[in-house]
């Protein structure tokens, strides 16, 4: 395998390359931005229609009280987990290959959480009553039930979002100082000056920075696990067939990491092309990322089998019927597509020839996420369609175009936030890439001479 | 005697460390090694060997923040549950510990993160005005050593910096 990064790359060049990405991306950047805005337009149109007409237009009914909105909410929450994996877990493990790519993964965490939050609002329907969900003492007779996973969700996601934003920001301070020093006028200069807080890179600042970054990383790992475990508890603590499964929390966490890793591959390829980051987002790094994704895909597959086995060999006949219904009923094509995209397709990633083939990886990573989105849908809708009581069965329910439109637009919303971030803030961590180059060149210098080197 | 400030820029980290070691050894009037500031584009923990161990107190903020966050969450939730008797409990505990642990845990983390950031800002002296002897080269690829001493020490500083191949020496009168 080649080098993750060239050791002889000049530090000034690193600054220059990354700062250039803030000014002159390829034309494709604007195309992506335009498509994203068009997609948001679709979602906004659908939401306005739903808001003014009523939730009935979403085609949800008494059995199907949750549908695509909640499935997509879980999808976006899940997507956020890999930012934490790359930046926090790999940071603690001293895996320095993460350095050129963790910044955009962290940004992905933040923006996917912001997108997920929107779905809670969309799902509520009556937006003007949104303050009812806030858990504070009131006289409205709608008292927050602190024992409910739904209230835990609100706390966990708010904690995760604010901590992720702070983690992203703190890690960016030295880079914002570089931007401040190199951009000479305009609103950007003012923005970077304020946000860099007067950072000068003194030994005192670095010393405290190192401990702070490490400490927040240590907090974020259990936080990320708790967030998706709590989301899993929304399901596992209920008595719905197919949901009351002990392995749901780890299954959700694995699924979250899986979809996040796949999204990082997609964004890696896009950013590498759009911002000309070929020197930093290298193929050996992609190879490591792909192997990580493959490993997580296998963990997810295993946990999926565990989930099916617990239902199959358990004593809950309704849950078993519901599993059979999923595999053979009207949802069967989506169920088997989920199995194919989630468990069979990633086997491709085990082959070396595909691990660095960017066009194939681009398509595969998107399909993996299609599989992971289907997974969330297959958790929700079939359970509502085939519950405990036959008189609640509704096998033919299909989400309306309004729901599909809002789900579709959420991808535009995420893309817009993400791409604007990458244009305004450095999406490659300059100081960490310098550290990587520095340590690797030191290691090379101190490498003992081996036989044949003379 | 008025104090002078000097900033020397180096290309090579080892030369900068050698210059600091020499400054430490030389008995320069009005110069204290604790006042020396090293500015660098990346973190160099190895500089502690010559500058000496300096305490980092951010962890204390973390400890206090996490404990306060957890305690605050638990008491807020528990007091809300204990004060609202019209919520039907059906014989279950008014303040159930296992489910309340979840929110306590979340706020333990939130408090820890928030106060850690506050501690970082306090301990790192941020936000701050940039010193007049700041060079943008430090955020690019050069190491800066900022020293202060009596006017008589300026020549010695310059000699040491030049000996260790300083690329540039900036000078400013102290406040």
C-alpha cells in the first residue's frame, strides 16, 4: 500500500492548497449547490402544503402513526455517528490517517443532526405547538414524562448536537487563525478574526488545546453510543412486534456507524474532486476507510442475523409472523433490497481492486446508504402494518408524495449546509496534516538503515 | 530599565529548541525563562523538556462541569417528578432512579463538555488580542521564540538567535 501522504510536502503548500479550496472550487461545486437548492425547494413546497392542509396529506393513519419521517430521522441521526468515530475514536487510537479527512466528517455529524432535528418538527405537524415538546414545568397538563425514551431522545440529541458543534469549532481554532493570517480583507477576514479568538499558537495555547481536544473526544464517544442507544430504546422499550429486541441498541449503533462510514466515502470522493484535494485525500487513506466500512458492515450483518434469530427462536408468535410478513409480504422487495445493499454488496469492498476504484466506490457507497435507509424504513412501517391486533393491520399503506418529497429534500438541505461549510471553513485540517507530515518525516529520518541500504 | 520584546523566527524546530536551551543556561539580566513564549504552527509537546513542565488545569474544570451537570440534571428531574403529584404513577416510585440515570448521564456529559471549553478559554488565555510581535509565518511553517528582557540583554538575545540560524528577528519596546 502506498503512503497516506507525502512526507516532503511543504507546510506552506498545505496552507495554500487548503486556502485555495475556500476561494476557487471546480465548477461542479456550483452544480451540486444548485441541485441541492432545487431539492430543498421540493421539500419546502411539500412542507407548506402539509402545513396548510393538515397531516392527512402525508397519508399516515391510525396504524401507521410513524412513517418515512421517523425512518429518515433515524437515518440522519445514524449518519452523524461516523464523524465521532473518525475524529474521536481514531484520535484516541492515534490513527493519524484520519487527520486529512476528519474535519469534514465532523461537519457531517453536525449537519446530519441538524437535518434529523427538522424531521421531528415535520413529524409533529402542528409546528405552532412545537413548544409543547419542551420538557419544562408548565400548567398545560402535558407534563414531560422523564421516564420516556422520547424525552431522553430530546436531551440526548440536543447534547450531541451542541457537543459536536463545540468539538468541531475547538478543533478548527488553529486553522481559523491560519485563515485570518492569509485572507486579507472582507467579511471572511472579520469572521476568521473573531472566530480564531486571537490564537497565536503559543506553547500555553497548544498545551491546553491538546488536553481539551482529548477530553471532549473522550466525552463524545460514550455520548454517540448513548444517543443511538436511546433512539433504539424508542423502539425496543415498546411492545410492538419486531421492536422488543434486546440487541436493538448495539444494532442501531452499528447501523449508524455503517451508514456514516459509507457517507464519508461518498463525501470523500466529492470533496477530493471538487476542491482538488488529491494530495490529502489519498487512495491509501480511502483504502483504510473502505476496510473500516467493510468491517462495520460485517458487524451490522451479524447483529441483523442476531435480531432475526432472536425473533425466530423466541416465543413471541406475533413477532415471528411479522418477520415472515416482512420477508414475504408487500414489503418483501424493500426488505430483500436492504439485505442485498446492506450485507451482500459490501462484500465487494473486500476485494483490493475495488478499494481504490473511486467511481465504483462512489456508486457502492450511495447504495450502501440506500440499504441503510431501507433498514430504518423496514424497522418502522412493517411493524405498524402488521401489529398485535388483526383489526389494526394495514398492509397496503404507502407514504404519500408529500412524505417522499420532504425526505428527498432533506438530502438537499444536508448537501447545502455541508457544501457551504466546506467553502467557508477549511475542510481539511491544516495543522493536523502538518503534524502528520512532520511526524512521518521524523520517523523516516530516524528509521534504522537496513541491509542493502548502503 | 525599560523592557524590550524580541521575536525570533526559525525554520528548524531543533534549532529553536537549542536556542531556548542556550537562553536557559545563559544568565541574562532581566530575563526569566518562564516568560519565554514559543509559537509554532503545530503542537510540540517535546518542548517541555527545555521549557520545563507547566501545569494544565483544564481537567479540573472538566471534573467540576461534569459533576455539576449530572447533579443539576438529577435534581431538576427528581424535583419535577416529586412536585407533580397529579401525574399518575400507578404505585411506581415517584422518583425512579434507573430511568433518571439516563438524563443524569446526558447532562453529566453536556456539563463536562461546556465547562471544559470554558476552562480551555481561561487556561489558554483566550480570547486575546494578538501580540504586536506576531508573525503570520508562525501559522505557516516557522517557529517563533518571543522573549523579553532588559535593554542591555537585547544584544545577547540577538547573538544567541543568530547563532541558531534565526531567519528573522523582530524587536519592540515593552509596555
